């Protein structure tokens, strides 16, 4: 078998053997694209014929040995089968038992768990749907029973709306139910808008002037809290509008002193007392605690957070907005009057120092704290155009 030693190696590779065979029969084909394939095929065919003839010769020469070897292999196979049969049967029985007692019950339990989970999900949705329907029905009934809302009724409705919103947040799948979609349109739009309009109008009315703000603190606190609970954005916008309404009223009062500059001290004293209402409003908002995204906060902080105006985005408080806007309006009127010249402009310039003294005297009363200085600075800057020129 030496002639076939390459074929008997443990690491025989048919591709490599064929490549070596082609190289041996085509020693000069390195640069020529033509190959002699007939010779390798003849050699392989010859080797196959040689192997067949040797196998036939071996069988004819030793027939009994070959037959005995075959019988021995069959006997060995039978012995192995008989020896392993009990173990194999035991394994079959064990596997079947494992299948019947573990796998099948486990698969069944998985299916039951899946079904049970879906049942629980359905039960949770139905439970939350019943809660939502109950709350929505109470809101509709309360609205129908009280055509004209009161502060107490508005507080009750705000609480119901807050619970309604919380129910939807805890189960987002509620909105997939048609009955919830219908109720959201009826209650969420119509009833909520009516309540929102009432709270905005009531809060604006209670903050109409200094007297109301000073004497209706609890009412303002309740209205502001309810409005924030219902809509933080609408709450911030309403507070800003309230401040601007006070700015407009006091700007008109202050602008009248331009033509009668000697009345400026008394008028400024009046404006400062009215502007003190913004300090009171701030205190009311700062004393009202709320929860925002799970953290403790106050209405004063949330007023700046949810404010849409540039002033509120910069973190200005209602008092900051009041005095900055009032100073800006007064500056505009002063600049126009001074640039026109005439007796009014000259009178303003002559009384510049008196205006400064009045501001230093009365602006202290705009706040209980010593943080009035920035508001005083804003008012002083508003009349900067009247300052006498400094000598070089």
C-alpha cells in the first residue's frame, strides 16, 4: 500500500492532492493557460482499477478470514446493543417522565401565566376605566347642577380633574377605549374649558387692585393653586397679565407728573404703595407649596418655570416685571417730553435732583426687604436723560 500512502494520511485533503497531481503532470504550465487534464484523469482511473483488483484478490485469497471478520463485527455490534439496551430503555423512560412531569406542565403553566397576565391587564384597564367614568360623571353632574361656579365648587372640580389626569397617566392604555375617548372630548374640552375660564376670571378679579390683593389672600391662594393644578401654563400667563394690568394703570398715573413735575413725590408715593401689592402677591405665591414632577416647589417658582414670556424665562418675579416695565414706560415718556423741549422739558431738567431724592425716599416702601435697590436703580435710569452734563 506504499503507492497509496498519500491517500491514507489522517490529514488527507482532496483539493490539495488534486492540485499536486496537476502540477506533477503539467510541470511547464506556469506561463501557459492550457492544462493537460487527460493524464491526471487516466492516473486516477488507473489507481481506482488497481484498488478494485487488489480488493478482489484479497477477498479471493482469504475468504474465510473476511467472513469471520464480518461475523465478529456483527457479534460485537449485538453485544454492544444488548449491553446498552437496559440503559437506553432507562434513559427513554427517564426522558419520557421528564417530558410528562416537567416539560408538559411547564409549557402549560407558561400558557396559563400568559393568559392570567392578559386577564390582569384587562382587569386593570376596566378598573381604571370605571374610575375614570365615575370621575367624569361626577364632573358632568357638578357642572350641570351649578351653572354659576363658586370657589368651593371650582376647588372640588379641580380635585376631580387632577384625579382624572392621574388615572390616565397611570394607565396609558385607557385612551384606546372608545368610551374614554368620548368622555375626554366631553369632559376634557367643554367642562375643563368652563372651569379654566372661571378660575382665570376669578383670579384676575381678585388681583384687580391693591386693596383686593391685601385683603383676599386666602382666596387668591386657593384660586392660584387650582389654576396651576388645572393648567400650569395658563396659571403663569394669567399672573403675568395681572402684573401687566397693574403696570398699565400705574404708568398712566406716573406719566401725568411729567406736565406737573412738582407732584411727582406724592404721586410716586402713591404708585409705590400700589406697587407693594406685587410684593404681597409674590409672598402669597411663595407660601403656596405644590409638587412638580415629584419634587417640592412653590407657585412663585412654577410661575417662572412655566412662563412663556421672555421676562419670565429669565427668572423674573412679578415684582421684577412690574418695576422693570414701569421704569421702561416712564423712561419712554420722559425721553419724548425732554426731546420736545419747551417749558416741560426745561422743568423736568431743573427738577432732576428732586426726582432722584423722591425716588430714594419712597422706593424703600416697595418691599419689606432690602432687595428694592435694583428696582430703585431701574427708576433712576429711567430719567437718566435729564441728568446735567458732567464737566470734563
